[in-house]
């Protein structure tokens, strides 16, 4: 069956659909030996030979992994500075998995990794409003007025954040532990939100995607997800068909 080329590349785990579009524009994709840079081009992966940088793409079985990322790991597949990367933690899986979104170097917790670009695109796309839950320990004791500002949306670098759910978990003498739920994924967003009200984040951990919780998964370890796990991310219904994955 013919599909748009960027969708085929996303399904093959080459890249997200948006990144695949850029790869097509850059002339890196060939169909039956011909370079394709037409965005609406359709191909049949069952009949056509599709290559990326000269290598045939493999429509392999999809895999979905929940990793408990430790601090000190970079959320990329390679790092020019030689720092540890999250792909090192899933190196025993014989598939090329990429991280969905990012966690900054010192942030810990739930990180989805997959070879399914379509799923990655859906989780990151604002349309699906996938909630991400964090635990954040911040300096001081923010007032209710400041917390309300974060809940309503606060301007960061000229852009107002979307509404967030903020809950105090525990107050200490000089610090406060919050639960923060957002469905945006801007770089260092939670840290910047608290910086905007003059309370620095000391410790940050993502604990859930939607209703899929990190739970007691040890730091640096992962577990393979099934369809029931993925449904939790999307409030009960996965927005596309996934084949060859256990329930």
C-alpha cells in the first residue's frame, strides 16, 4: 500500500516525521535508485526499494521502552563531548532506538525510547496533549500567588507557557517539593518556569507520561512496553494502529 514517504520513514524508526521531511529535502532518500525531494511523494514499502543515505530501510518490528534515565546522561544517540548517552543504557537491545523528546543532563526519570517515529511524533505533538509529570525540588517556599502564575501560564523568553497543574508534595525548611504536570515539551521548561518566579530547581525527575508511571523501575534500567502501557500514555486510546506488539 502506498504511503507518504515521510510516514514510511517514521514508521521505520529512521526519524520523526518532521525530521524525515528535512531528510527528504536534503536529498538523502532514494526510491528505486532515484533521489526524492518531493514532499508529497508516495511509495509502497512492500514493492519499492527505499534507501536512506544509500542504506535500505528496514520496516522492523516496533519496540517501545520505558527507561529510568540517571543524571549525567545525554538524551541523544551520540555526544561529541564524549559524555554518556542514553542509548548506552539500552545497548543490549538489537534495534536502533531513539529517545522521544529529551531530559536535560541533570534531570532524571521516565524517558521513552522507540524505533517508531509515528509514536514519537504523536507524543510530542501538541494536538494530543500528552501529560508529563515531574517531581521538582525548588529553593525556598513559593507563595500561592506564584504557584497560581505557573498554573495559569507564565511568560518565558517572550512566550507564555500553557496552563500547568502544580501541587505541593512537601515543604521543608528551605526547600519545597512539587508535583508538576505539563503537556508541553520546551527545552528546560520546568526549570525555567520556577526560575521565572525566582525559585531555582535543585532536583528534577520525570515520573510519568500520561498514566504510564515510572514506579519502582531502578535508575539506569528499562522495561519493554506493550499495547496496554501505550494506551496509558494516550488516555486509553492509541491514536494510530500498532502491529506486532504484545498486549
